[in-house]
C-alpha cells in the first residue's frame, strides 16, 4: 500500500512524514522539506500534502502510476 507524504511544521523545523506517522526527515525550511517530500511522493507514486502552521492542508498533489503529477 502506498503511503501519502505529509510536510508539516514541528516546533521550529519542518518534518516530512508518511502516513505511518513516523518522522522521516527534518528540515530548517519549508522549501527544503517540500522538495524532499515531493521527491518521495513521486518515487512512491503517492499523494503529497503540505500543511500550514495551523495544520490545514495548503497544497496537495497526487503522483500516479507514472510517478508524475496526475492532476487530481
């Protein structure tokens, strides 16, 4: 089963997390965390979700069977 990737703030860092709720990686900037998270989502052909400081989803993309954004 493919696990969606979430990027969210955690303290003064940004964390990339799979739906297993395991913190996969920490970054000092949202930009770096988003880039890493998108690459993992493409590799896993899964969804990508960028959360804001308040926890709401600000951006989401889905990478289909091809590994490229499928527009959903």
